[in-house]
């Protein structure tokens, strides 16, 4: 077993770091020892720890923790990209959130990260044709995290949901890689049409708090949407839009707005 752990640690630096931090956390705060052991130290892989944490958060009187854990285990076994995306998501939170100082924090405490991992399992269920179970996951995510994401919504790697409160992402919304989204954001439609009706968010986009992006529109890669904006038309790549309705007010100010997290209009990263 020791050889197996050593082999895995070489392949999975994210999980190795999480385990190391978990041991340090138990030493520093023994009262949290039970939770940290149950969520992290009792597991051999990040996939197993994620399945356990999702089950803890999503279980209810209607569906037991054991059943949800079995569903999540099956998802991770069937689609390795789910855990690959989770590693990118943890790294994104650590790199972009000034309140995140350790890799264990998203897994243990941050509901944005937890909600996205639950959604990734729900999306797997949707793609497998298990639609009712996928809707159950959506319902529980909304109840537990105040994050309402349709299970068909497609989300890339490295997503950072800052604060993750009052988020709504529609059925045909698509979110690219390395996107950062603050609280109270809607990726919605503009009517009752039953077709491709939600936004397509490019890679590296930063969406500010309270922004509403509506309709089947394209948000260009590495663009910024200012807080409180209502976006109703396509946004060119590497630009900043603001206002109601949103208009282009300048360049994005840097090559990766979602990483810099700089939301000041007119500001440029040095």
C-alpha cells in the first residue's frame, strides 16, 4: 500500500498537497480531526474524497448519503475528466481567491467549489440519459448552495465561483475554461423559446457581481463584464463591457482577466 501511495503522489500533486495540509490542520485544530479524517484522510484518492463530500452535502430524507456517494463514485469511474476538472477548479480557487490560502479550503469549506463538483456529476447523469436523477441533483444544489445550474449546462475546467450565491445558469449555457464568476450572476434566456437560448462564455472571461447575461449570445475570450451589467448582445474578445444595456467601454486591460480578477474599469495590469 505504501508503494501505491508513493506512486499516486507522483502522479497527483494536488491530492498530495491536500493530504499534507489536512494532516497539518488536524495537528493545529484537533477538534476538527473527525471531519478532516472523514472528508480527506480516510480516502486514497481525490475522486473518493469528492464523492464523499458531495454525498454529505447533497443527501436528504429523499435520498441517502450512501446512494449519492455510489452515484458520484460511478461518475468518477466512468468519466475521468470529472476529477481532472475538479483539480483545475481547486487550483483556480487557490490562485484567484485572496481568501484561499490552502488547497483543503475549497474541498472542506467553499460552497462554490462544492456546487460545481455536484453539477459535474449531474451533467454526467444528464449525458447518460438519467434525466430525473440529474434534476434531483439540480434541486438539491439549489437548496443547499443557492446555486441553480441546469444539469445540461456545459462547464469547462478551472471555473472559480467567488462567493457563489444566487447563481443561475440555464440549460443551453456553455462556460469555457478558466472562467471566474462572482455572486448573483445569471446566464439566462430572454423568453419562453425551447431551443438554444442561453449565453456562450469564452475562455478566460471575468463576470462581475450581479451581471445578467441574457440570450444566445457569445462572450468573447478574455473579456470582462462589469458588475451590475445587463448584457444582451455579443461581446468582442479582450474587451470590457459595462452598463444597462452593456456597451464596450474599453479593452480588457490584461491577457487573462479571470486570473487577475481586476474589476476596475480602465485599469491595466502591469
